[in-house]
C-alpha cells in the first residue's frame, strides 16, 4: 500500500516513462503478444489505475513503444551512426550494413520491432500496423534522400529495393546467419551500381 501512495505522489510523466521503458524492454525482446498488462504493471511498479490513466489500452502502449523505438533505434542509432561513419551518401548507405553486422553479433540481438509487431498483428489496416508501415515509409524516405544525394536514378524504387535488403538481412540474422549483413552489403553495392 505504501508503494502505491509513493508512486501516486510522483509526477505523472515519471510513471508514464517507467511504464514505457518497461514495455520497451519487454516488447523488444518478447513481442507484444507475449507480454500481458499485469506483467507490465508489476514490472513498471505502478498501480493499475496509474497504468490505465497513461495508457487506456495495450494498443495505446504499443503505439507509444513504436514511436520510442523509432526515435531511439532509427534516429538515435542508425541515422546518427551512418552520418558519422560515412563521408558520402553512398558510404552512409553501405554503413547501414556495418551497423547491422555489429547488431547481429550482439548477444542481445532482438530483431526489428517493426517487422515483429507487423507480423504479430497480421494487418497493415490496424492502427498498430499503420504505425509500423509509417515508420518504414519514413525510413525509406531517408534512404531515397541518400540516393538523391548519391546521384542515383529513381530514388524511390531504389529505396524500396534497399529496404528489402535491410529487412531481409534482419530476418536472415534472426535465423542465425551472422554474415547476413555482409551478404546484404555486397548485394547493396550491386544495387547502387544498378541505379547509377
């Protein structure tokens, strides 16, 4: 009972962030279906009423998780790292697979949350499915912009093909192929040459 009173006296944003951080860890590693509300409440150390005040449904929490995942993983890691590692747009594109190689070799490799969640929900028509596809579209826009900067023709078609390499390498790595990023990068070089 003392825990609930203490939690209730904390700022609402702190409790919300604790729930989101807990969900981030659990959803990233176990998927959205493998994690129940009761577990999220317990591991977040919040009262049930506090949980539902911030996230009226699990869907609301999953949408917030996907937003946080895009911010942390796509912008905070992938985009930041490729901009630092590559001097040219072409080098930045290829650097994606250098990053992926490091990620795939990590003991904590959890796969792509957007792919996982989209497959779990089974539909692009739900709000969660739409959030996944919107995140993919934003990533392809970044790839297309790099393609333009690299002087490649038909940047939107290039971005679709490049994204297939990215997603395919992630799935291949999930199967246990630690060389998936190296293979994808080699195919990426061919793809770049195709679009010159």
